[in-house]
C-alpha cells in the first residue's frame, strides 16, 4: 500500500521520465537512420567509385611486378651460369668450357673463326726477284677460314676462305722469283700462324705433308739450261686442288673458285722444239712458270723466265693473291658454332 501511495504522489515526476525516454528513443532512431544513410552512401561510393576495382588492380599490378622481378632474377642467374661456364667475366683465369674436339665435328668446307695475331711483315727483293720490297699486314684479312683436310693422313688443316692479300697481290719475277717461289710463298704464310691453335702454315698448292718443295735442278741436255741452275718442276698442286673441289659441305661448288687470282705454289718447266711442241728436258727454248688459279677456279701458269735455245733469257714479272693453309693442333676443340658461314666454329683448347 505504501508503494502505491508513493507512485500517486510522484505522478508528475514519472511523466517527466517518460517524456525523457521518448526523446532518447527518438534520438537513437534518428542516429540509426543517419548511420544507415551514411553507410549506404559509403557503400555506394566504394562500389560505384571503383575503390574495390582500384584495390584489385593494385593487387594485380603488385603480383605482376613480383613475377617480372622473379623472371628477371632467374634470367640473371642463367646468364651468370653461362658466363661462368664459358669463362666470361668473374675470374679471368677460368678457361672456356671445352667442347668436342674439332676433329670429331668438322667436315671439309665447314667455316671456322681462326684469329691471326696482327703484325706487319716484308717480303724482300732477294726472295721475289721483284724490283721493290713488298710490305703486308696480317690485319688486312679479317675473313673466315674453312676446313681443307680433316683425316689421319693430313690432320686438320684450314684454308683462308679468300686471299689474305686483299687487292695487293704478291709479285714474283724472273729466276729468283721462280726458284724461290715455294720458299717465299711459305715464308709469307708463316706470318699467319696463331701459335695457340696452329703449328705451322704454308701456301696452298704445296705438298700438304711436305710443303718445302724440291731443290733438284732442271735437267736440260745443253749447257745453257744447266748454267742457270733452274729448279725442276714440283707439280704438287693436285692434292690441294682436288681437296678444294671436294670440300663441298658448306659450298656445293667447293673452295677452288673464289673470283680472285691466287698462287698455287707449284712450279712448271717446259721445253719447246722448233715447231713449238712440248719436249720436256730437251735442248730447246724453255719457260719457267708458277701455277696459279684464275678467277673462275681453273689452273694455269704465270711465266717468270724464258730461256731460248741460244742461251739468252728474259725475266718476266707477275702477281697474284695468296691463300694460306694452317695446320691446327690436335688438341684444338670448339665450344660454339655449327660450321655454317653465319655460325662458324669457335676455337678453344
């Protein structure tokens, strides 16, 4: 009963509390409505404003950049491995990784990159019989080389794919030019030895195993032929010439025709009777010549000395380019190339 009377007494206060609660509920509802409106606006901005798409794009770009970086690192590692294997960069004492012996891969006609040490040299008048000294540089030739022989009999021999003398040519003249032609041409070619890979060099047309040539004299029956001490024929060009024609792996026409004239270091001596017929070793007029290849690859002779049957003689001069043949060391290998002109074999030891 006391509680009831208290409520009656405080009836005005209760009404005030009820009014306050009503105001609080209305404020709460309004707050909720405002929050809902703000949430809707925010969601709309996020969706329609592209924030999600931009965030996704940023994620995708990050993943792409990460992938590209990994690929770049992988490529760098691969390149570093290749460089290490081939002795490039890093420790200069690391040799290039040796490949197969060139003797097991190269076929006659295949192209090889054979580097020649740069040097200048002189061929004297005593060697050639020519009126002037002739100077040359190994740097004049920057072309490739080709396999001429690769067998048990000859070993591995390369020939310059073109003349090494450019447009100059080497002059030979008269008795000295003829008699010393083999030695002179071989001496010329010796300047093209790269001792790292080759043992010696010779002129094409000499004997491929014994390139020094004969020292035997021409046996004329009369004193006029003997008194000039002329060297007899060599006739050694056949082996090289046939080998060049058969070296067809990269050139179906072989190696003999290069559209340039070049010496084939081999000698010819011919005697003629009164009617102009050949009569070797007879007592008639004699010509002494050195063999050379014409531009079309056909072999013929350049006459350097003529002695008639009464003993008078005339010196004649002529010139042609030089093609060098080098003998490679047995241990030479290759770590790159296919033998094609665009991808010649690269030499290593």
